[in-house]
C-alpha cells in the first residue's frame, strides 16, 4: 500500500525545475525587488539628472523629467567656488579621524566587554547602551559648553572630539567578538601571547566585516552631519561640506543647478564607501546580531 501511495505522488523532476529556470533565468523575487530598488534609487537618479539641467528647467512646472542637454554650469559654479575644496578637505579630515578613532576605541572597548569580566562590566555596558536612546537635542548644550571650555569652538576639533568614539561602535564590535570561537584565543594564550597580541594577530584579521561596517557607518554619520557643525562652527574657513552647501541657498534667488551639482559631489564619496564595503557590511550584520 505504501509503495502504491508513493507511486501516486509525483515529485517535481530535475527536468521540470530546469525548464522553469530556462523560462525564468532569475529568482522570482527579482520581479518584486527590482521595482522596489528603482523606487528607492529614484531620488538619486533625479538628483543626478537635475545637476545637468539649467535653472529654468529645474524651476519649470510641470517638472522636466529629462534634461534638454548636458549643462555643466552648476558643476562649474561649485568647483570655481574658492571655499568648496576647503570644505571638502575639512569633511575628509573630520570623517577620516572619526573613522580611525572609532575603529581603535571601538575595538578595544568591544573586546574588553566581550572577553573580560571585571567588577561592574555589565553595569557599564548597560549604561553605555542607554546613551543610545538619549536624543542629541538633550546633549548638544552640554557638549557645546564642554567644547567652549576646551577652547575648540569654531575649530575642526569641536567636530572631531565628540565623534572620537560612539557606543554603537563598541556594541557592534562586542557582538562580533562574541560570535568568534574562544578556542582560537585560548590556544594563543597557552603559547604565551599577551591579550593585545591576541587581539592584533588573531582576532582583528577575523573581524574585517565588523571593522568595515563600523568604518562605513561612522563615515556616513560624520560626513552627513549638519546640526552639530551648524552649532559649533561660525567661520566659513572651517565649514564642512554639508554646512558649506547651505550657503548656495540665496535669500532672494537660489542657484538650483549648483545646489544639485554640489549634492552629487557630496553624495558620491558616501555612495562609493557603501558600495565598496557592501559585502562586508552584510556579513557583519548577519554575524554580529545573533548573540547577546
């Protein structure tokens, strides 16, 4: 009876599956994901197209969907601005320093919380994570007072010091370290390696996905920050790129093609950084969020 029942059940053969693959050479999910990806990419596409339009085409109603030609007046205006290269360099200095410091301090703090047990370690971890839910609006005045007391207002130091280390970097590195097997470190300790040497030679080479994620997220956050530079910076020679872009908005007239071109140049490093670390970013999120 069982054999008879099994003979009546027809499982799909490999030939049928191959035939379906020939009819649809990609996953069926792509039929849903491709339009969604295009929808999310629409603002970036519109920004790029608008950067090569004239001001008249941008202000036209109904909106012009396609430029009449490639007009580079906006890019010429932006690149001929004497302050723009300075703003770009300032943003690179602030973002680069924040990335390096978060990688260093986040790694040390995350490894300490993941592998070392000391009095108050759990309490310190909870208190550190509690700061993630505190909105910036509650801390910006105390931060401003501290920066003024240190004499850093209206300098790049006022932007760098508050971003030297973030609780998220420490937490993400801790979660990734928890996912690594202890046996690798214990073997190195038996061979006489110190804790820092184990971290440098054993753990860090395995932590490239998490390090890439911390670097990308720190770069995105610092590069795109406008609120804190708007408070801490007054002189245009120390503007960041985001803050300098606000000067392109005139009181009576705005050069919209220049605004669009400047935004394209501003977005390009962020987009390249994310695309370059996309694989490592996905690996880190998949491997670091599973253990508590």
